[in-house]
C-alpha cells in the first residue's frame, strides 16, 4: 500500500488522534496520558492503525501519514 496514490484509508477520529501524537514523537505512555486511555488501549489502537495503513512500525505510520496527507 505504501506509495499507492489510489489507496486512501478511512481513519476514524480515534486513529487520527493517535497518529498525530505518534508523528509528534509521543511514546505510548505519553499518548495514554494525553488521551486519558490505558497503555493497553493505545497499543491496540496503534496495532489497528498500522494494519489499516499496511505499515511496519510507528515511524513508518507517521511517515506514511505525512506523505499521503492524512495528518
């Protein structure tokens, strides 16, 4: 999926909030504190997000999102 201009994933507000914080360099514990979630919830959200985007890790997710105008 990476670099495929025709693919535009549909992300919910929850996923976008997490993705923005990841792109800003927040750790899972910092994201949890910022959003009032547990770290487990953050990990689940990141797992789902990376699966949706088809990326390998959080850095790849942030780069993909910036390159494709998601955030």
